[in-house]
C-alpha cells in the first residue's frame, strides 16, 4: 500500500514538473529585448532636438527678442518632452525588474509599446510648429496614455502567467499586492497626462504644468512622504502588509542600465552631427560648375567654417562622454538623485546638435554671432555642470557611492574634480569673455573648443603641478604652535598626489 502511494506521488510530481516544463516552453531571457528597447528609447529621446535645430532663421532676420523667445520656448518644450521619455524608460525598466522572462506575446506587446513611443517626436514637432494649437499637446498626451496602457497589459499578462515573473515575485505570497503596486507605478504618469489632455482642450498652459509634474512626481511623492512623517509621525504598516515586495521598485536604477542609456544618447548625438554635415554641406553639382568652375575642392573650401564647427562639436560630445565614463567608472551605486541629475545632463547633451547649428551659422549670419555663441556656451555649461553635480552628490554619501580612490583624500580625488570642473569653467569663462569682448565672440568660442581637448591631455600634469604648488604654500605658511599634551590633528584638505 505504501509502495502504491509512493508511486502515485512520483507520478503526481512528474506530472507537475511536466506541466511546469510545458509552461516554460517558448520563454526566453529578456536581456536582448531590453537592449533593443533601451537603444530605441535613447534614440527617440535624442531626436526630439531635431525640430528645434531646424528652426528656420533667414539671413534677413536678426536674432532679436522674438527669435530668442521662439528658440527659448522650443528648448523648454524639448527639455520637458525629453524628460517625459526618460520617465517612460524608467517605468519600462521597473516593469522588467518584475518580468523576468518573455514569450512571443510579451515580445509583441513590447513592440507595440515601442511603436507608440516612436510617435512622440512627431507629436512634439506639432507642438513646436503650432504652439498656439492644442492638438499637438493632446496627441502627445494620447501617446503617453497609450504607452501606459500597453505597459499595463504587459503587467496583466505577466501576472496571469506567473512563470514569466521574476522568481522572487513568483514565489511571493503577496503577488496580487505586487501587481497593484507595479500598475500604480506604470499608470500614474499616463493618468496625469489624461488630465493634461482634457485641459489642453480649453486651457493648454495648465497642460504643460501637469506634464512637468509627470517628470518630478516620484521626487514630489518622496518629499511629501518625508514631510508627512516629519510632522505627523511615522505610522507603522499593518501586519499583513509587512514586506510585500521582494524587489524594491523605488530603489535607484541599476548602474549598468543608466550607463547603457547614457551611452546611447551620446552616440546618437555624435551621429546627428555628421548627418547634418551630410545633409547641408554636400555642394550641388550645378553650383560647382557655375560658381567654382567645376572645382569640387574649391566648393568644399567654402564649407570650411561648418567643418570647423563640426569637429569642435564632436570633440565637445566626445569629451563630455569621456568625463561621464570616468565618473561612472568610480561610482559604485547611483542614488535616485544622481539618476535625476544624470537625466538632466543628458537632456542638455541632446541639445548639442542645436549648439552645432548655431556655431555653423557664423559664416552666413555674422551679425548674430554673439547671441549664437551665448546659446552654445549655455548648452555646454548645463550639460557639464549637471555632471559635476552628480559627483558632488555622490561625495555626500561617498562610502557607499564612490570608490575609495576618488573619495576625499583619495589619490584620484583632485584629478576627478578637475576633469569634471573643466567644461563648466571653460564655458562659463567663454560666456563672460563674450560679454566683455563681444567683437571677438567667435574667436573666443573657437579658442575654447580648441583649448579644452589639449587641457584634457595635460590635465593630470596640471593637477600634479597645482597640488605641488599648494603643498609648497602650506609648508611655507607659519603654523600655530600646539600644546605638547594635545595630539596633533592634521586636516586632510589636500588629497594625496595623483
């Protein structure tokens, strides 16, 4: 009898394992799909700048207040939409922290989500081309709502087939609560955009305010919770809600995903620069014959300023990526604040094609070169100052966020400080110099573009010399005598030599 029961249990266990294996058939790892999604999202976020760079300013027009206001409005709308795309990317990343494996249905749903995201640049083009018509805002909000709806379908499908979930969520007794939590995370942005779409029909300025709220909603929610706990006291959660999630969905995004998305933005920005060269700087065969007597070399020589602007802009993109790479090479863990600062930096990095368009127009519209130089300096300054802010924020929690070499007193601390401070200081200095020497604004800007790469090459030597000079000054500075009974306390204001 016991043998028969053992055989039945064996058959039941084999049947369960066979059923489980049958459920596992057709599933695959999500790594490649996530790489594809990250690449597509970084491209969509970056090409948002194209309607801004293609703002047509005829040679007869001056860079007056109306043009400045138009350009400033388009840049502001670009920054908002760029950050909303990064919110969609973050929600997608959180979603696939829960979904561990995919099947054909999930892959197709993800493709539908990506297709909807690819429509965002078109709706943005409508917004900047017809700023007084609410249709562009309405369509943009509808796209965001559609993205959230497809992501909600992915959540529902994955929780309906638990073998697709992350093993920690799959085995959790609070799976239903986890599903409601991830749905709240995915749908809160589209819910705000739904309200923004309604207000766009009769008062569209409020729609922009609501869309900005989408960007900072996680940080606003976190600050609200902190204030509530501070003034009303921290309330204990009910016993049945204790530890409902095995994965912290509010934790900072993984360093690897942040690096991959950032590298995608830098690579696409560099590509957009050469696309502008290919589109605008290939001479027309008829013009070569009529204006340059058939000499292609002479025709290309007329585009010299544009090629100079291209090489300077590419060097700027490349060196900003180099500084970003060096920074995250020393980062152990990226906090939520560091992630927000990184997104803000990438938003201005995405504006570097606009800086290239402004500097390449020096030859055609020399009377507006001062305003164009200042726009370019401002873009470079904000792209680099947010990088410096990431490092400064990391220093506040250096033991858990940074490698020992770049912490206060570390061997690479001063070198990292100089590397991240170089572009903010150079762009700010160039901007100030154009205020004093406006007649030489173009020469000042090109001098900055040429000198900064050489400064990067000599930076380690310059930092060594500066530290040696500070050490000499400290040795020459008269020190206050200390009591013999007091232990000598030496301030580590100066880091060790690089």
